């Protein structure tokens, strides 16, 4: 038998090999009406209780329920999704290319399930995935070794899953951390230890801290037909990402249009904020964006001389400000921010020196969070490699030691062949001649 080196390149001497088709009893479910693509994607299946007979809610087919148990589980292969799930309860299969496998008696089901997961299915189009999987060649260890490998995989992969779950909680923790930093920064709590004595925390209406505020040009002034590629960039809410301005090449205007809209030019030190969709999306205009154009979905704020633009940006993106803006903004399908709402807001208004200290501390804390996020991303990438690496090691015979007392898998195959031959020889002859 030709061994499938692309999936399992090496075999211990006590192992044998055979195709998936020879290893399992399989069946398609093209006549079923219930879709299970989403179930395969998310691990949810319509499960039938033991003894339940009413399946009319699923299909007209009275043989719809597939019997499965802990001792005789069924493996589902999603032809469209290329996902595998092992089911140990009676369930209702689906109609979207889902196939059923039930491992034959010479397999430990847990072992063969993990091995099927390790087969690398090529991008052949979903109609051919099942055929490729059925023709794939699998390594067959001695049965006792299969059980030892399955036990080890259960333990190791459970730890990998637990590690992945813990890592998946980190982004939400970092988001809460950044929000807490912003809340402390714009309430004065972040610099309580910096201020000398019991200095009063001054506040002011935002209208008193701005030289001007201007809403971007309306549609009558700037049409989609005015956009050109490679011109002067236009800054709309979609271009404000995590406190930075990220322009798109296709959303720009010609020099003629730019000159016509001179009231909406951006200047270094301005703060631009999106007035549609997600509230609090804002950024400081730097030298790089100096001379760009405020888009129709944005507003541009020019702070007074004793208000640091970077501090104003922190205030506008802080959780309390965002909460207030969402509560006051109008619009049924997409919330819109108007100048009246923004100008009436109260801002904590310390001295310029304290504003600079607040900005410095926030940047330091955010840089710390960014480093943690980078480490999380790297760790998450490493964890994703653990499962395929562990499976590959298991099916090279390297995860658990071989036991010389185990009977080689080749002997098991010979006994299976002999049993099949005996059944064929002793099968009753049902021909007309024999009956006569």
C-alpha cells in the first residue's frame, strides 16, 4: 500500500497503514433536510434525547436520528466546511454535504478522530473534500498503543485549549485597561499625586476651550463624483483608526476642489472627530496631514492656546465622553453628532503643564498595553501551532513510547483479512440452483 507521506511521513515498525475508506463505515446525508453547516462551525447539533421518537420537527424521514453513544460515537465531516466533530449522543444529521463516519472495531475512536483532524485537505473545492479524505491513507498502530496515544492527546490538547481560552480573555482585559486609563486621565485622578496640595480641579464647557468648530462640507458641496485617485486626501470617520489618521487612496480630491473648499482645510494641531457611526473616533492633525481636507462625515475642532490638542483628543475618546455622545446623538439607522451636543459638554481643564503630564502618562501606559498586546499576539500564534505539532508527533509514534508486548498492527490486519475470507467462504449460497 502506498503511504500518504504528505500527511503522515513516518511509521514505527509495529504500525501498519490503510485508507480511511477501509477504516470506517461512512455514509452521506444528501436526502436530509436539516442544515448543519452552522452546527459544525459552532459546535452545536440538534441532539435527540434517549427514547425520543418524535422527529417530525426535523424532517419527514423517520430514520433521521443517528444513534451515537460514548462507546460507539459518530464522527461528522462537514464537506462544505472541512470541519470534523465527534458526537456521542443521538443526533439529527444535516443536508449540506455532511458525511458520517463510524470507526471500525480495530480503532480507538478517539484516536481515529484526532487522526482525521490531522489530514491536510487541499483546496480542491468542497465537492471533492470527502473523496480526498476517504482516499487518504492513515497509520494504524497496535490497538493498545492507540489507546495510550488517545489518552495522552486528551490530556495535552485539553491543556492547549485551556491556554487558548486564557489568552482569548486578554484583548478584553487590555481594552478595559485602556478605557480605565482614559477615564482617570480626563477626570484628574491620573495626576492626583502630581498636583501639589489640594488644587481644585477646574472644569469648563467645551465651547469655551475652542477657537472654532466646523462641520465638514455637506453633500451639496462635495459629491462622490468629486473624488479622484491620488489627489489631496479627504478625512472621513472611516479614516480615523485608534487615534490616528489612515487615508485611503481612492478618497481624495483634485487641487481645484480643494481650493473651492478652503473653509475645510486641516491645519496641524486641529482635532478631527467623526460625527457619524461610532462616537469618540478622533485624532490630532499632525504635520503629515497638514493641508488635507475634512470630509462630510467629520468635524474639525481648533483648541485655544492653553488647551493641548493631544489632551483634547484624550477627552473626546474617553469612555464618559463617548457614553454622553451616544446618549445625546440623533439618528435612527446611524447616530449623528451635531455641534450643539459637543459644545455643551464639560471638560476637566487643568493647566497646560498638567495636561502635558497627563498626555505623557497616558502614552506610557498605552505603550505598555501595546507591548502586552504584541506579546499576546505572538503567544496566540504559538498556541495555534501546538495542536498540529502535537498531532503530527502523535502520528509519527513519538508522543508515547512503543510497548514491545503490543501485537503489531500487521497481525491485526491479517486477522481481519482472515475473518473476512471465512465469512465469504461460509456465506450461504442463495442461488436458484442451491435452493433447488
